[in-house]
């Protein structure tokens, strides 16, 4: 075990800052005869200069004692994690969780441990997932406790487990996904022994709930280097269990090599979409945009056909892909809003390629905007990112063509308020013109006028009434 001065946390010693907070907690617990230490991610991130407002502590104190020691100091306290030894609180801008030393026992059929409290800091650190998360800073003395070489692994950029990876992943299979997630977040290599255990034990992930899997995938996809984590999932066989559509993209190449490697293309599209996130109203990282990039071609394996001349087609892979996307995201328990948005983008991602050299009518441009709806900006990003050709002239031509489409959308939007496009007559005006009451006929008339608006742009009210009456009389 290393017991050495911890590196500076690199934050100002402000009254409400981190230094004061950890010192106050250290003094409070020590005065009560208890031990306490900052632990895990906050210690790791402090060394990397990546501080945040969520702090984790471990202590010798039992939950009831912890709660008493936090009372009168914290602004608010909650105890939802009491059965796991955790008491949470808020202090100023900081969220704090204090957990009693743990020494858990696991059932091989479940990742949920039988919670047992431990009696030492070293024992608590030994049950953690990776060495870089198995470091602590004791309080109030600020000594670094590093029994498993986490500091050295942090410096080398390597993910290892404190004990054997087989034992760690047997206890909690979710740690295999966490390995991929941390590799993506930290841009770290994963120790070969860890990769081997992930490969051998991939089927253990099946006992983990869909919600837990989803949460890790979200963190991975939103990370700075998602390609690294996704490649690890595919290489170890874990993706086959949690996101099988991704490894399925590694299609066997046809003998003439006349189609792209769809898997590598997809990862490149994901990276290019990340580079374009500053175009989105909220910036990035953007979950819907990244999921759409990841899933946009998942319909290709189902639709691949070889032609007599050796060419390869993927007709309707956009529609098939949208259905597969809905099925997978629902299985992973994503919200309906996310499922709908990502599926819509997958279904629309080829629409631009009918634009040619700008031959679309204004009507077609209006329909493009209408169909994209509130996903238009993300569709712009996905469509641009989907160009991975190495032919610079072709790439530049596609970019100029899409610039032209966006410019036309902008002009029409300014002239016609495309974002809120509606028929030229309201429902009340339709009923008044036709002399009818509420019912299906009003909906059919509304749809007729909407299509008319799409085809011809805004119309004077009288022209719209005449067109409506002519349609009504011809039915």
C-alpha cells in the first residue's frame, strides 16, 4: 500500500469550495472517533484535473452514525441508499455520498450483493472495479491510499482490476461494460487480462437488467472517445449480447470489394457527427444525434442483395433500419421520446440523396422539413456526417449540395414559417366553408389543404376556400 501525500486537488480554497468541504467532513468524523476518506472517481478525476461536484466518501461509521454526523452540517439529507450503507446529502453546490466500508458477498446468479459492512479502508478498496477507482484520500490528513497501484495505472493510461478480472466480473458482470465505458471516457487501454476475461465471460452480462445496460451504453456513447469503447464491446463479444445490430454491420466483404465496410463506416459517421455537434442548438454531447449515427445503417445486413453484375444493393435499409432501431432501443428501455427521435432520423437519413444537384421543387423541400419536424437540425448533422468517401471532389460536391439545400430551407423558412407550417384555413374556417360540423370530413379537408400548402406555398384565404370547395364537390 502507498501512503503518500496526495496531489493537489487544483481548486481554490474558497469558503464553499472542495477543500473546505472535505476538511470539515474529515474533522467532523474524526472528532467522533470515525475514519473517513474521499474515494474512487473523485480521487481519480482530481489527479486528471477533471473535477466535478459529486463527491464520494467511505467511512468506518455505520449509516445511523453517518446520518447524525451530517445533520446540522448538510443543507439536505436523504437515505435511499441506507440498505447499501449510503447516506447522501447536499452542501452548497456539492452532492455528497458517504458509504460505510463494504465487504460484500455475491450470488453467482445475480449481480446484487448481500451487503456486508467491512472494517477497513483497504478491504473496501479491494472490492472496487478498477485500480484507478480503488484509491482514497484519508481525511483530514490528505494522505493517498493506493494499495493496488492505481496511481501508476492512471499515469500509464491502463485499466486493470484490483484482484483477478474473472473474480471481479463474476461478482458484478456490469463491470465489463464499465471497462468499455471508462476506456471511452478516459481514452485508456484495457489490460489484456481484462479483455480476455471480458471475452470469456461475455454471456454473464445477460443477468444484468436492461436499464443498467442502457445507462452504461449512454455514458459510453456520450463520452469523448466512444469508438474505443464500442470497438472493445464488439471485439469481446459483449456487443452481441447488448447491441447485436452493431457487430452485425461487420458484413462479409464481397469478392470485388464493391461496398464499404459498413461497421467501420458507422464508427466514422459517429465520430464525424460528434465533430458537427456545435451546429445543434444545445451543442453536445447529444445522445439522440449520436445514437442515430450509430444506428443509421443497421438495416443493411437484412437488405443486402448481390446483383448479377457483382454490385451490392441495400434497398429500403432506411425503413428496415428504423424498425430495428425502435425494437432495440425499446428493449434497452429508452424513453419513447428518444426512441421516436432516433428512429425518425434513421428512416430519413437517405432522403437527401434524392436531392441530386438541387432539382427538388419547393414542395419537396417543404416536405423534407415537415417530415423531419423537430429533428431537422439533427438530420442536417447526420446527413453531413454520413459522407465518408475518400474522394475529395465527391465529398466537396456533396457538401456544396447540402449547403444549397440548407440555404433553400432557410429562405423558405423565412418566407413561410416552415417550422409551424399549417393549412391556409383553420378547422373552424373549414367547417364554416363546407357547412359541416366536427368529424372525419374536417380532418380529410385539413389534410387536403395541408398538401395544397406543401405543393403551392401560402395561398390567399379566398383562393384556399375555392380550392377546398372544388375538392369537396369532386368527392
